[in-house]
C-alpha cells in the first residue's frame, strides 16, 4: 500500500514532490496531534516517492518531520 500511495503521489506532483512533502507532514501532525505519529505514518511514503522522482529521500522525510512539529 505504501508503494501505491508513493507512486500516486510521485505521479501527481512529479519533481515538485519535495515542496509538497512538508505540507503533508503538517497535515499529518495536525490530524494525529503528534509529530512522532506523523513521521511514522509518512516516512515510508516520502522515501519511496523520492526514490521514484530521483530526489534525496532523507531530506524529503526530514522536511516533513520538521513541518509536523511546527504548529506547537
């Protein structure tokens, strides 16, 4: 399921996915109420999507994690 979601996200946003990932992290942090939960939910998707578009997955996942903590 993670690969399917990552493939759909990579296809939808293409090379702009690294710019969209922090907003997904922010949404995940808002919905779950926890930065750790957002990171746990989204890291696999970010790593797989970044691999598909040729981006550095660790930076994409880190940007999402930082954004997940922002509202506090």
